[in-house]
C-alpha cells in the first residue's frame, strides 16, 4: 500500500486513480500553491485522462477531509 493510499484511507476517502494522481501532484509541488487549473494541466502533461470537473470535485473532497486548504488570492 502506497503512502497516498494510506492518506486517502485515513481521511475516509475511497482510493481511486484520480485521487491518487492529484494527491501525488500536490505532494510533489513543494510549497507552491496550485490552482485546480494547474493540477489539471499537470495531469494533461503526463497524459492522464482526468477531466477538470473531476479535479474540482476531488479538491472539494480533499478540503472536506482536511487534506488541503482553500485560499483566495484575489488582488
């Protein structure tokens, strides 16, 4: 079982390929803030077939589970 699998299960989320891929992208992003569009583009760059709606849905689930925090940087 991978670290991503354990994190998802610990957060009470089912382990799915899109969730694993998005979590890996976020974990490898160092301290950079990423938008949903950044994550979507990263998935496309690595030839992953995950839609933008799925990215938004997974990020909302991650936020509810306490895995990520939402920030607004409106200027």
